[in-house]
């Protein structure tokens, strides 16, 4: 289906040749809107996580293996679990309130940066998560992040003190919206 290069007839022809069946599923509509991967990518690119969740039927998540980074977050008082993502570009980027779990465990609140980290001269696209009130070893773990709210876009800071102040504000905002999200979940 990429770029509308294929269709059902092409799949059926390939199925006859390669020995697989094709079942056509009806389109899914929510609120009169046809749900598609393009629609969800558009929601993510706009940072509209509520709409993405509505169309996915669950919060948007990403997963990856925790790798060793440059240890810069630790030096700034915000140790992070770093995950290298697949080569395909993500429509999502910025700083987010998140919930994380690893190796199938319990969810933990945190704040994450998804992007190239211009504040520290980064070039590689990474997902970095700082978990609140957690001090442990995560290298090699398979971590899953659930994106709850976009806090802001990535930014460059001239002074390291300005970056640290922004990280404190990001943590404050993330803790606030994650607490509000839990309260809302209990009501529903």
C-alpha cells in the first residue's frame, strides 16, 4: 500500500503465485473519520497524542533496547535510559511526559526527549527517558515508553544552567500532567 503502489487485485495475484490468502477487511471509522496509518502519523507529527490515542485505541508507544549513552544526563542530575530507534524517521519529536516499563514490569512515570538533542550538540536521533524516583541499572533491558503529553519542541540553550532550569520545568510539568492523567483514568 505504500504510496498507493499496490491494491487488492495485486495482493490476490501475488497470493496465487506465492500461496497465501487475502482477506479484505472493512475500513475502520471513528467519529466519521477513516482511520489509517497516514492519519495517525499526521496526529503524531502535530503532537496531538489525544487524537492518536483515539484512533489507535490505546496510547502511542515506542520500544527499544536501552543502550549506553554519553552519560551527560547523569552529570546534569537527570540520568536517562537511551534507546536507538530504527532507521525510519519518526513523525514525533520533542519533550514528553511518559510512562515507561522494561522487561514487562510495572509502569514508571518520567519525561523523555525524542530527537537529536540540539541542546547538547547531538546529531543522532535517540529516545532518552528520565524516570522519576528511580535509581537502577537498565542497560540491555527492553524498554517500552507510552507517550502521554507533549510538553514542548526540542530547543538549543546557550548556557548549561538554562538547560538545567528547563529540565527542571519539564519534570515539574510532566509530574503534574501524569498525576492529572491518573486522576482522570480513575474517574473513567
